[in-house]
C-alpha cells in the first residue's frame, strides 16, 4: 500500500446496491423523537453508516469500474448534510449555554457549505458518468476535463471542492482529513476511489466531532466541564483548567474578554478531551491521556499567542515538544505534573491576543489604580518588551488572584 494513500477497509464486504437499498430503508423508517439532540445523534448514526459505504468504495483497487451506486454515495451524503443543516436550527433552540449556541452556529454553516460542495462534485461526476456510458465504459480515473453539451467538467473544479471540504472540517475540528489529494503532483491522476477516500475521511472526522461535543448523554461534572465515560484523571485536569479560568475571568473584571470566556468549555470522552479556550473557530486544545503521559496540542492561527504560551510554559517548567507556525504547539508531560500545566499555563491562552494588543484594557483591571498599573507595566515593557511583559504580568496575576503561592 502506498504511504500517501490511506484506504479504508471493512471486514464485511457489502455490494453498493445493498448499501443504496439500506439507505432508502433508513429514510423510510426515520422517527423524529422529541429532542433535537437525539434526532441529531440519529443523523450522526446514519452518517456513520454512510462512512462504511464510503470505505467500501475507497477500498477498490486495480482497474475496478465505478458503478452507478458508487456515485449515488455522494448523492446520499449530500442529502445527509442538508438534513443536518436543517436540524441545527432546532438544536440551537435546545442549547442552554453560550458555547453550545456558538458551536451549533458554526457547525450549521460548515455542513451547509459541505452540502454545496458535495452537490457540485456529484453534478460533475454525473456528467463524467453520462459521457462514459455513451462510450460504453465507466473509468475509475477522473479526467482533467470532459467535453459535454453542458460545457467542460473540470478536474480542478472537483479537486477544489474536495479541498474546500477538507479546509472546513479541519478548521472546525483541528484535524487533517485529506490524505491523498494534497499529496498528489499535478500530473498524477486522482481516482474516484481516492476522491471518496478523502471525502469519507473528512466526513468521519466531522461526525466524530459532532458526537463528541453534542451527545445528549454528556454530563456536566463541573461548571463548563462535560464528560462521558472519561478517565477520572482527565476530568480532574479539565476541572483544574476551568477552576483557574473562572478565577481569572473574575466575573468580567479579570483578564479575559467576556465573549472568549463564555465560549470556553471542556468535553472529555474516554482518554481524550477538547478544551475550547476562546471564541474563534479552531481556537482549541486537544488533550490525550495515555497510561501515565499527557499530550497537549494547542491550536491557534495567531503566532504571537503560540510564542507567549511557550514562554509561560517554560516559566512553569514545560518545554514545547513540537511547533507548527500559526497552527499548533504541542506539549508532552508526565501525568503527575500535568495539573500544574492545566492550572497555570493553559488558562493564559484565553484572550492573550487581546491583552497583548491592548494591555491596559485587561491588565489595568487587576490593579488598584491606573497609576499603579502603568508603573508596573511600563517598567516591564522597557526592560523586556511586549511578549515577556505579558508573561510577567500573567505570573503576577496568578499570585495576586491567589492561584499561585510558590
């Protein structure tokens, strides 16, 4: 198997016709329970069924032909995303927290745009299929263009739609999902199976994300911390972060912008968690607990925040293990030391960009007078510069707010 082509496989092979038939039955038997969140989970379950269908298509090798039912997979997937978009209006009404409404608004936009891109791909491939049938052959390779009575069906147009889907999903989930197309050279062919592989991988990533964040069985175990079958140690780390964040927000008089704080939450599931640390899409932290080690990956498009977080982490004894500019910074640590990271380091990320751009707007709140603030901050600014001034002000705030005593 090629290193760059990560095909899905399933243990039980079902024919495309059977997949299509079951999809129709799912539509006929659909029951709408009272709760929009329960209906959402039913659609996610349906989406996971479609994922298996996609994996079966993507596993095709050699010169196997593309059959009608294969292309119909994209039709069913497109309809699913339209149903998700329509349902998110009801889910929004059920959300009791600001972070939930913000999340649902973003997801609604995402699934609507994915639906549009899937429709475009399906239309283009239908033209390819129509021309191929006229020539008595359906190829598994996507041509660069095909002349039809309706114009030119461009390979690049299809590829752009696949890349757009990948960008939308990774923007919301911080997880890459395009495994083949981005690695192809311009002269290389992009097969239908490879297209389905990329689309299905992104579809799986988004369904997993929706289930993890909006499952009605999630329990609020602490203010802003939600869990389902999560390891207790992971839940405690989320609580440590949230406890410090509550103190630093200080009812709106602390170092966070209100919009950022109200968007923060933690969802823990099994041995992984996601901590939303700001209001911007993709402004999140992924946490994974393996045995007695914790891996933390912080995502942000603002490079100065990555630099500031790294400096604060070093101040408390944690060094970044990996960094991709304007994308993520990764930290690895023993579980026994992780509480210190979640209590002191991670809370600094929220609103850091705002504090750096307007320090008086936030740090000024934490002093008894504007004169005292200016004296302290200006001395730090003159001696260290903006970034280190932020680090020192943050460490000082931890002490003055009673979070840090050592």
